């Protein structure tokens, strides 16, 4: 969890525009995911937290190699929903392996 706090402190003075422009391996490092495209366990988690009706998408920060910080951006404020230190909430195929 320390990684998540360190990441938030590091980006606290970075604008949303700057964050959205950050790239890694030719893709946006931080971006939104449509809630309907999330795996069933992630959608179920949002439903259990009663957060499945906030909007059509959820924002995901890549904090390090595997760590992901998920939440909602509302009025310039990021509300953390969950910390995924091992990238298991929305696993993807590794590129360039």
C-alpha cells in the first residue's frame, strides 16, 4: 500500500492533462476503462460498493510495473476505490515478452 501513497504524493502537483499524456510501451500510462468492459469480479466489486452507477467509466493509474490504483475522477478530485498491487483486477497480456 505504501507504493500507492508514494505515487499519489508524486503526482499531487501534476495536472490531469499531463497525467493523461504520460506513455509507457506506446500506450497511455493512466487511462479510463469502460465499466462494462471490466472483468466480472471487478464489476461485482463496484456493485458491492454501490459504485456501479457513478458513470460509464473508471480511471486507472499505473503506479509501477504491476501496481494499479483504481477510482473515479470527479471535478478534478480522484476518489480511490481500490488498490491492485499485483495487476489482478484487470489482467492484460504482457507485450514484448
